[in-house]
């Protein structure tokens, strides 16, 4: 009897010594988010191709909630469409970090959700536009145990100041100071710090302009030119909204400039590619690769000559709203692809489900975990909402700016309603490059259906958005 009791005590002690909750069962999760990277470029980057595309699942129809940095990043952090979180632009008073912070949105983000679930959390790289704003440079938002975010000189990638866990640190112009390399080193240190599960959000700056690459990549892609799809320097814009009709065809110098920017952006992305390789190497060396999900995506796309835009974003065209997403991890089939509609608002619920975190009721996206398992769930998303607001204090005198709009992207169509009253409609099955605006000649029933879908999406909130996004004709 004494021996039996002693055995029971030893068993209880061994169970008590085991880690519990997230520290025992949960996978590690890494998000790597580029800045302004359009879809269709990943094949240029060997580390991303080798470690992620070939070993994970690529999402072919993945869209941003807003084709502009700060509104998009706010949607990613909160799983809310722009009309719900209210960060409409990159700058105060309608947007930027100041509005996100002022509205109290930082109190509940994917960072706080994962931290509450027992994760060790880190955010590294670009946060929200104009951070830290009115806050001190040492400010660290809730939800992040480790914090390495530039507060000065962000886009230069050299000669910047980093808020490292509440301590300002200056970086110079040496090769080792390049932001992507610094982030890679800090990410590797974070991964190896201890054995608890972690959530790491990496946000390098590339290929956002001025797109300064590491010196070692400064001569890469010398012969590359911007892609020339049929939408490049669009010939006929007579049926388009005024903002596009008013744009003249691109000059030869503008097309040359687009080629130059394309090369520069690719070179800058090689720094991100190296970062991906460093992260994967750190995961392998620490024995954590098998238990880690890695997401690679971008906040929005970018134009380089398409639809007469020599450069830029904020439009509802595919080049601006469709972004890459590749995911690898436990149970994700290697080299697979998913064609279902998905959106950046889906990232946080997916990460939360993988990590066992609670998703607040205000979240509007849906978890993509069934898709990651190779499933095709019934009742999946049929509509993606894209929103854009023109800042009141930023009007271009040179060209008619893109006005505010709301758009719905379905499997087959893109429908756009501008604040000017103008409309766009494209049948993407017949017109994948969006060259023929059908808004003036489409069947009334089709327009009525798409307007109804858009109205439902633009007015939804919380769980109701996961009803509105399933609406189909009739």
C-alpha cells in the first residue's frame, strides 16, 4: 500500500511539472508581412520559394481590406473592415497611428489575444504609419512582450532609430545596419530565447519606396523590366471614371521609370528574402520548425505602369488589392494552392484558432484553418469588401486623385461604387485585366445583385459580416 501511494505521489508530481496550456500544446506562429508587395512576384526570391511556396499553401485569391498601408494594417491587427475600426487613412485626423491609438484599438489586437492565450509575443519592423505620433519614442503598445520598431528614418532602412523594448537605439549606414538584417538577427534571438510557444510578427519595410536594398544586392536584376500585361499603359479609358480618364498615356520616360522602380523593389525584397532564410534557419536550429506555422503576405499591392499609373496604390484594381499569401506549417500540404476567396481580415482569426486564443466578438474575418488542411468548407466566403477614403488634407493638383470608394470582389466580378456616383464593373472571367468597364451596359439584375452584396458588406459589423460575405445572387 505504501509503495502504491508513493507511486501515485510521484505521478502527480510529474504531471504538475509538465508545462500546461499554450506552453505544452500550442504551435509557434510567425507572420512576415512585406510592405506594398503585389501578387505574382514570389518566384523571384529563392528563400521564399524554397521554404514557403514549395513547402506550404499559396492563396491565389487573397485580398486586402484597403489598398493603403495604415487602414490595411489596422484591419490585419483587429480583423475588422475599415468602416468598423475607423482608421480611414495614413494620417491624422482620419487615420494613422494617432487615430488607432486614440480610439483605444490597441487594447485588443492579435497581439493581446495571443498574449492572453499564454504566448510569448513580439512585433518587429514597421507598425502603423506615423508611429509613435504624440506618444514618447519609448512607447510599446499592449500585447507585445518584445518590441523592435523604428521611430525615425523608417523607410531609409539605414540611418534609423529603433525603439527596442522601450529603449531608443540608433543605427547607421554600415552593411550590418540594414533594417531587414537587423530584424533577422533579432527574430533569430527571439526564437531561441526560451522553449515557450511564441507569436512573432515581422514587418520589414521592403519593397516600399524608396526601396533601399542591402548593399550586397544593389546590382541584382539588372535586366528586369516591369511586367507588360494588357493593362499596362491601358489604351482605352473612355468608359472609366474621371480619375482614370483624366490620366494621359504614360510617356516613354514614365515607362522607363516604372522599369527602374521594378528593379529597385526586387533588389530591396532580396533583403526580405534573406530575412526569411534566417528565420527558417533559426527555427531549424532550435528544433522548432516542425511545430511552427509561417505566414508570408503583404499589406497591399502596387501599380507599376498598369492602368496608366506609373506607380502607386489605393485603387480597386487587382494590382492594388490582390496580395500574396503563403502558409506553411503542421498539416499544411506542401506545394498546394487554394482558390477560395479570402482576405486580410481572416489572418487574425486564423492565427488565433491555431494558437487557441479567444477571438473577440467584434472580429469580422473568418478562420482559414479548414483551407489550410486542404478542405473546401461549405458556406465559405463569396464576397470580399474593399474600402478607400481620400484624406481631406491631401488633394493632388497635378492629376485627379482616386476618389473614395467601396468595392465588392466576388469570384467572378469586381464592382466599385465611388463617392462621386461613378461605378465600375468588370467580368473577371472574360476580362481578367479589367479593361472593359461594364457598369453602363450590364444587365440590371446583375448590377442590382452586386449593389446588394456591397450594401450588406459595407454596413455589417461583427459576426454579421460572416453572413454578408456569403450572399450570392438572389
